[in-house]
C-alpha cells in the first residue's frame, strides 16, 4: 500500500496519475496547503521540505518527498513507464529534469504573478510570461518529432502534462501549439489519467483545449 499525501496541484497530480497508471493500491491523505497543513509536524516527518506530494510505501517503510523522485521510485518499483535501455532511460530522465527545472518552476511563477498577483510587478509578469511561451515552443517543437516527450509514454509525460493542464493561467494559446494540443488530448483521454485527476473528489473538471 502506498500512502499518498497530496493536494490538487500539478505536482500532486503527477503522483496520483502515476499510481493509477501502474495499478498500485494507495490511500489518499489530503494536505490542504491553503490551510498550511503542510507545516504540521506529522507531515514534516514525511516531507521535511513541507511540500506535497509525499508518499510512504508500507511494503518497506520508505517515505519520499519530491514528485520527480517519487515518479522514478514508482517506475522502478513496478518496472513501468521508465525503460532502462540505453539511451531511452536518459532521454526520459532528460525530459523529466526539463520539467523539474524549467516548466514547473517557471510556469508556477506565471501562476503566481500573472494569475494571482497581477499588477504587483510588471517586470516579473513580463519575464515569466516570456519564459512560459519559450518553454511551450520547446515542448511543441519536441512533440513535432515524437508522439510523447521521450518517444513512448513515460514518467516524463506524467510529469509535464499536469503543468500544461493549467494552460489557461499561462498566457499561451493552444492553437499556436498544435503538437502540444495533440499530445495533451491523447493523455487526457487515458482512463488512468482521468481517475488520477481528482483523487480528492473535489469535483475538479479537467480543462480541455
């Protein structure tokens, strides 16, 4: 059993989608970050960085924070969605790190400055919106050559897709990125993705282009 500590954010959705894809049994524990539950001492023992998601694997007692590490762990545990042949393994790792170091942090700053705090800093709004558009161009160009970001569907797609799902906050236009649109819809139609989207049963509707 995997104990999943999560909230309805892109990083949280990565792990619930992955758990549905690999078919591991899991139990959901909501960590309401709008009420600072991520600072509760019990949660900090599992996730010292006070961030969701985090997991505890009751098979071995291992607890993990950081969504990218959790995806790699679940992929290795189940032998799914992270091929180990060379060079495919490293192509998947490359695009997973692209999400962790680029798409996630920078799109998150667009959400912060443009969606939730407009008018506070024109410099920040311009800087992060410009970077968001650049990242979308990078992804669209990549997807013009391959079906999924690392070739076949993998943890790289599972990491990137939830961030793209907040496209309405990111000052981008799906119609200008046809390859992302094709990829996004294909993933959205996967039954495991649909099940993993709203594991807290909050009635969240998956946005579609």
